[in-house]
C-alpha cells in the first residue's frame, strides 16, 4: 500500500513539474538566474519531503509548490517592467575580456579566476586568449565569447528597456549627450534596445521596426 502511494505521488509530481515549467516559461529551463535556481531547489525539496512523508495529506505539499510557481511568475512580470529591480534580483552581466584584454578588476569582483576562464574557453574550442576579443560572464553563469573576426568593434548595449546602461557607457567612454543626439528626437524611455558598434548606434524602439542611426 505504501509503495503504491509513493508511485502515485511520483506520477503526480512528474506531471505537476511539467505543468509548472510550462507555466513559468522557457526562461526557467534555458536561462536560470540565481533566483530561479533557488526557487527550483525549494520546489524540489518540498516534493522530496512530500513523497517521503506518509503521515500528512500529500496536497499539503502541493499547495506551497503551486504558490511558489505563481510568485515566480508574478515576479518575472514585475522584473520585466522594472529593469533596476531585475538587475538586483537576476544580477548583471560582467565583461571579463574587453578588446582582447583581461578585466581583472571585474573578475576579482565576481570571484572568477583565470583557471575558470580557461576551462570555459577550452569548452568552446578556444585555445588561447589571443583569439578572444570579448568575453562576457552572463547572469546565469555561462560565458559568451566573441572572437576578433566574428564581431564588430564594441558590440555593447547602451540602452536596455528604456534605461541607459551606465557601466557600458563608461566602459566605452561615451557621453549621454552624444547618445541622445543619435536618437534624433526619440526619448530614451521609448527605446527598447540600443547597441553601440563600429562607432554607430543600432536602435530598436518600442513598437517600431529596427533602424540604424549612423554617426
């Protein structure tokens, strides 16, 4: 009887996980932030306790799991609307190789050493630092690598979700006045994404087709 209950609980948990992951979205599967990872660990712990415990009704453990998934969904919506809060919860990307040079200050800040970087580069088929123009430590812990021949110079966003990315603006030695001039009358809050590359801005406004605004 106990074995049958455990099997039934496992079946329920299996389908519940599928429903929750579908509800939370593909972001939870392919791009886990620290907060996402923590939520999934908590859900997993609750499920294990619920399967192992035969004294209390199983739905006692299903309710907090459903509540957590709803909270995560609501939080994802709020983070979409408030970029500053998103940066606080999910963290920010870190540029650890800029124009072929190691950003040792940022690496130290992120507790990321040279051995870690070498391992990640080798996994991507890169044998030497000399092949890399830019390397970015993403918020989910993965490394994005751009070789010298693969990318335009300085391919960094300066506006995301209607807000200036001050770290990149400082890194690229740009002035806010210049950025505003290149928007040609558009407000920063109306820009979904603006990328600085080859001394130009590549701009994607909200509710508009992408356009290239040249210097």
